[in-house]
C-alpha cells in the first residue's frame, strides 16, 4: 500500500493519508538495490526498505547496531591517524590519510541522521510519484540509468583499488628488495596504525576492513547524490516534455490544464527544497573530499614517479577523481537545468491563451531558482565546474608555497 492525499495538500503532514493500491513504480523500489548494498556498509539503517508505508527507523535495531560497529571501527582508525600526525609532526600525506578515515566517520553519522527522516521523506516522494504517474507515467529510463551509473561507478572504483594495490606491492617490494613479505606490506601500507598497535592477524584484518569500508563509503556518498539527482531531474523533464507535446494545442487548453502543470512544478520545487535540507551536508562533504584528494594527487605528482606503475596509478586515480567531480556536479546541476526548461516553452504561448496560471508558473521558475546546495554555501549549477577548476589551480599554488615554507622552516 502507498499513501495518497489530495493534490493541494500533498505537503501538509497533518492530513491523514488514504490507502490506495500499491504501485511498484516509485522511488523506493527504484532505490531498493542501492539501499540494500548501502546497508551492508552501515549506511541508511532503515527497516522495511522495500515497502514505502512500512519504512521506519529505530535506535534499538540490529541495523543501527551494525552501523555503530562501523562507526566504532572508523573512530579507532581516525584516532590512530590523528595520534600519528601529532607524533610524527606535520606531514601532508599523514593529514590526507587522517581526513580519509575521518570522512567515513562523518559520512556514517550524516546517514544515521538522514535515516531518522528517511521514512517521512520517502513517503512524501511516493505521494508525488503516485500523483504524477497518473498524468506523466513513471520515468521510463530511470531504473536503467540507475543500473548503468551504479555499474560504471563500481567498475571504476574497483579498478582504482586494484591498481593502487598493485602499485603499493611493487613499490614496497622494490624498497625492501628480498625482504618482502606480507608483514612488510601491512607495515608500509598502514604505518599510522601499526605505530601504536602490534601486528597480528586481527589487526591486519581490521586495517583491511576499515580501508575498504572507507573507500566504499566515499563511493556510496557520491553515487547517492547522483541517483537522487537523476530521479528528480527526470521528473522536471517530464513537465517540459508534456508542454512540448501539447505546444500546438495551447490555445485549446483550459485553465485547469495550466493549473495542473503549475501544481506539479510546485510539488517538485518543494520536494527539491526538502531534499536539500537533508542532503546538503552530504553534498558539501562530497565536493570537499573529491577536491581535497585531487589537490593531494596533483601535489604528489610534482615529486615524480620512479617507475611505470606509479605513473599508471597516478593517471588512473587522477582521471577517476575528475570523473567523480564532473559527474556529481553535472548530475546535481541537471536538476537546475530541467527546472528552468519549461520557461522557454511558456514564453512562446500565444497572447490569446495567456492566463494567470502561466504567469504564476513563469514567475516561480524565474525567481525560485531550484537547485541542490552545499549547506546553502553554494548552489550546484553547471557553472560550478569552472569555479572548481579555478579553485583547484589557486589552492594548488598556495599548497606548494605553504609546504615549501614549512620545509624551509624544518631545515632551519
């Protein structure tokens, strides 16, 4: 079963919804596989994830316990890295590793907070799906896009992990020569951990689990933003497509037709604002992480690489980060692109057919500025890519000068 309430009260949470026959064409079913995979990593610990009206979050549940287990592991890893940073002194790479593990901890906490609001948010979205499915149908390409994007991201992430592992193995083998063994690999790969804890099978397993979990958590956060953006952008696109289909018969359309179009747009606009309230911190974290580690890659590349494996790893990981930044930016900006799409069509409406509903809709499109944000500090539009490119160049120059000054002070 799904909830449905009158169209004009779709955002009024005090109105009791009616039960109607369940439709499988809703956002909950489209995100089902992604959410199931995420919960293996302790992300979005929500129960009954396949049934919209039975979604719920409980602190006393095994899923929350599973999440707390990973929070505990990442807390230990982050603490050890932070202690190592204080112990060794300022080393840029050590700072990067500390931020790497700390980001997983922050991500888990953010998604626990999101899980508390997830049932209400998904119920709201399913109401809108039910209403819009009657006039527009469910976006036909949505599930296919989800599968393609998820598979592509997973393959790229797997390739990055494997190339990184091979590169580390070759580098460690060359540095230790004939003394290479599994112990050396772990000591060289996780020096921050084994400086404070003894090496054993348990500690080695702990390091592997935390490292892989952090990589996957980073991937899931970016992918989540992309999938949500695709789903909402396609809904806005449906409004433009409906207007295009009826463009030749605008003069015959009643006021009710235009009112329905405006109300559909208004629902999606309000849904975008509601999503932004819950996702803005994840968006800020995603951009911060991707840009920071892009700077780290560029900075490390200035030292050069001793062998081909290092060059291959740098090129692949650098391109991988660029793809992540561009894809998150473009997909999130797609919402803004599609939200202004109806304006050009509405401006071509004949004067004889112009009415109050068209004017209200044009006013909303021009002044509402629908877009996701990073904690309301920036809006994700297409122009953000150029802003990121300029920021990367600027911060890279500052970073080079800062580290050069730090190295000079250390020498003196």
